[in-house]
């Protein structure tokens, strides 16, 4: 079952400045268009833990487990009951004053155990992954917008997503 989706954006900023934006505590409050609040429990590189509260009231816990300065980090997303996804943030191939940022999400098998495997695959392929792809695009556009303008991103700035927001 292909349960992974990856998106990337090119940002007109150098590696050091982009790394500063995506690696500071509470950073989602600045550029995430579906984040109502990004509360930090502990911030210490690969030992970091925070919570993201979405506009639709969903709360997820993020536990970082791998951190390489100015390269990227990995984290596990937990719905406060079980681990549901592994996420990789990576700065790729710097091109002079521009850099590519990619976010890859792998949905863990523990996330979908409510239905028989065939139905889980259909739900994942036809609903979850497309919604997640649109979500990642919005987050990446938010990072690009914030890093290039210095302006905080507003709610649903790049479109509404029913899995993570409210109108």
C-alpha cells in the first residue's frame, strides 16, 4: 500500500535563514494556514515535543526524533492515542539564494485499522492522500510566503481543507 506523499517548494532565501524559520519553537504559528495554536512542551532538537491545534479543534502531538542542523528533521505525529504518521522536513539542493524545502508524510499502518484492508486502501487513495497533498501544499506556500514577505499567514490563506480547518 502506497501510504506516502511528498511535496516541495522553492523559497527565495538562503539555507541558514530558511532553517531558522522552520526550526524555532512555535514556528507553525507564523506560517501554517490551518494552525490555530502551536504550543511547545519541550524544544531541544531531536528531543523536541509540541502540539498543533487546528482550526477544526483537532489536536496532534509532534515528537521529533532526528535533527540535522540546516538539513532537516523527522518527527512522529500522534493523535493523542496512537502514532499516525512519520514526517520528514528536508532542505534540498541549495541554488544560490534559493533553496528547495520538501515535506514527506508517511501514514503509519496504525492510523487506519477501522475497516478491512481493501476499504482502508480506497479511503487512503481517494480521500486522505489527496487532502494531505493539498494540506502540504498550503503549509509549504505558507512557509514561502512568510519567509519571503515577513508577514504571518492567515487562516485558510491558500484554501480551505476540511481535514484540518474550519470555515
